[in-house]
């Protein structure tokens, strides 16, 4: 089970990142859990300084961008 | 293709990382970064987070539009920390290259501060001219 966490306070780009992450996980056919982390204190604990960000199994893979579905697929797999 | 933007904010993300070393020139990098961050001209990130392989910090640097690294002396510890983390896309400034002599004291003149501040500011200017 992959744990995907979208870190951001809920702006449109955060929502787009969550959509893309979910689409990537579905395209790969993997089991996953998607969490939206909106609490700024929890976001800071990841060391993230620019949002939105995406963490996979606790490791931040991207920040400050909205990667494409294909880009996220390579981050997950 | 990735869309590179700050969340809920327009404009470019400019980031500063500095050595903050134990000398006049090291502390000068810290003072200049604090000034630029306080004035809203750049975001000041912790170099220790890069050295510590904090994934969120590294990803945040990768996500920035412009990154400037300040070292006090030719030891270039900040540059080496960035390079060791695989971060290559940044502007680099060494304070002693500005003609400021390294000393193991923490006395910083206004003239040296101003000279370093202006040099750092020039490197923060993005290719777009912003």
C-alpha cells in the first residue's frame, strides 16, 4: 500500500496535484491511500517550504510544482 | 510538463541558502540573507536541511524558480553541500571574491554588509528581468 500525501493549504494547485496523484496511482493499478495534509504545522514537519508538495511513503518527491500524471507515475513506481 | 508555481501566490520563488560559517564573512552571508528575507526579496532556506537530506527541503529547492547560494570563503561549504545533494541549478557568490578579507571575528562593517547585500541582490534577479 503506497501512502500518498498532498501537502498544501487547499488552493487550486493543491487540488490539481491531488487529482494527478490519484490518476497516477489508478493508472499504475496499485493499492494506495491518499491523504490531504492542510495543517501548516504538519506540512512544516516535512521540511516543505513551497507548496503544493507530494510525499510518497513519507518522502517528499516534489514541491512548488504540479507535475503531470506521467511524472507522478515515475515518482510512485 | 510540470507547471512551476508557488501555491496560492503569483510571482517567482527566489531562494537563498548560505554557509553562515564561523567567521566574519560566514556571518555576513547570514546577515544578508536575513535582510533580504525580511524585505520580502527572497525566501531564506536552511542549508542544514540540505545537508541533513530532508526530502521536503531538497524538493523545495528544486521547486524554486531561482536559487542563490552564498559562501563566505573559497572553502565553499554551502556549494559543496548543494552539490552533494545533487542540486546544481543555482547562482553562487563567495564573499571573499568581493574583496572582503576573512577573519575569525564577527565584526561586520556597514560597507561590507552593503557590498555583499548588493551582490546577492544582483544574483537574485531572474532571467525574466524581475
